[in-house]
């Protein structure tokens, strides 16, 4: 193993022959152990990041194979960091969109059901992330695989939060209401105050023997590979909602959704406005004056256009039905080609003669060509 490289198996405390399930269970144990919310050691946060980094590599078959063969992932010659794995801060994994925060995710897990006493909801929260695609992908539609870190339903207890054979009963403290009512005497009289029930964590239910894997919450941190179908014609900034792929709810409560914001990357030479595409093409002064047939590159195909005679700089040609597909069908927008007339910066002697003749035909004043000797005389006089 290259010097300075972490032993990811040692970080998780598993053998190199560990199965995927053993690696997952080890990650959950270590994450609970070193999470800064429960571990106040000075290096707890750094250890927690190491655990997440190790699991990121060992839970991905391709990264794990590369790590097992070379002792590193995404490193160039001599162990220099390459373009592969990079640790992503937990709070940045989903871009902070939709109020989602990975720190909150793990805090909700490590707090267990007791987190509900601090105002946590039983239903799973929505999660948000951004997904970048090309303009070509937006035109044809595409399916993208994403790696999703979320609180998923515990596979040991199937989300009940209890061990096999254990029962879930009504909380004796709050009698299933999730709140305790306290009564106190004040100078204004008797006052009642409702506070969250500490016994059941506002759920109104008590687990006899909590599941060891999820500590009674019915959900565990997990990493999943999810396919997202991007429809043809989607625009930059539009969102796709994947039902049930947000946080799992506590003890079988309804899960949240995953909201994917699609970001379309800028194209090299095409610009989109609505369902129309715009591009530029250069023509010569003779093509502008006499007309021409041109071939221009579109997004999904090449296009032949007719440049009419007398075209001016800045004129445009519209090609019907060669733009972006309209979302949910309905044909395509147009391709609009903006023409720019290029004036040559250097001319041959013959080209100058022809242009002077043309200028005379138009009645324009065109300066006669000055001989080298005349240029020298003018310079000596000046």
C-alpha cells in the first residue's frame, strides 16, 4: 500500500475478505461511535469523515477493486491525487437544497426516536440534489445513475424498530398522545402545560426490546444506487420528484421524496431559448450579396440553409422543427441561425482591382492604389 494511504479495512474494523453486508454493518457501527453528536473526543469529526470515506470506497465495487489492486483510488503516478475519489463534505452531498442537511440526517438517526422529543417529525423528510446533464442529453432524454445517501428502512426489523418477537405498546406515560400534561398553581390560578413525552419521544408507542441495528428508530444510514430518468425536452432548473426515495419515516411512517434539480450544461456553440436553439454562422461579402447554400451543425442533425441574396450582417434564418423537443411531446422548436458578414482583412492585387471596379459600378469613391515610389515621396514630404 502506498505510503500515506489509509487502510480502509482497518478504518472500518473488518477483514479484507469481508462481505458487502459486513462492510455495511461495520460502517453503521463506526458511524454511531464517532459521530460528533455522541462522541465529544477532539478527533471525533475527523474519524467520522474517515469512516465515511472508507465506506464510500469499499461499498462501490469498482472503487473497491481498484483499491484492492493498487492500494489507492483515483491517484495518479507516484500516488499523486488524480481525478477519482474525493471526500465530499456531508453537508455538501446534496447541495443543501430543500433544507436537507447530512448532519441533520445522521443526528436524527443517532438521536433515535428520542429526537422526536426535540420536535423531529415522524414522517421522513424530502431530500434534494442537483444533477448535471448535457444539452444533447436534454434533447434525447437520458437515464442517469446517482449514489444516494439517506436514512433507509432498517432491513433487520423491517422498519418496526423492535426485535423479533418484541411487542410495541401504547406509552403508559402519555397514553398514546405523545405529550405529557403538567399542572401547576400560579398566582393567576391553575395552568396546564403540554410537553413532549420523554418516554416515547412523542410517538405515543413504546418498543419493548428496540432493534440493535437501528436502536428502535426503524431506519438506518444507507447508500443506494438509483436510476433517474430524464425526459427529452427538460429545461435547466426543472425538477424531478422521486416518490418515497427521501428519508424513511420513523417506525414505518411515510417516507419523504427525493427532488432532483436538473442543471443543463452550456453548449459549445448552441444557445437555448425556450424550445428554440440559436447558433451563429459566418458568410463572405460575396455570399451575402449573391446568396449561398450553407450547411450548419444542429444539435441532433446537420442542416442545410439558404442564404438569400442581399443578406445583411445580423440577419437570421429560421429552420422549422430543428430545435429542442418539447417536453411531453408536441414536436420540436426551431433552429435560428444568426448570420455575420465577414470582411477580409487582406486582399490580393487582383481582388483589390475587382473591388475598385465594383465600387465604380456602384458610384462609390474608391481610392486609387498608390505605387511604392509615390508612398516614399509622400513620406518624405510629410
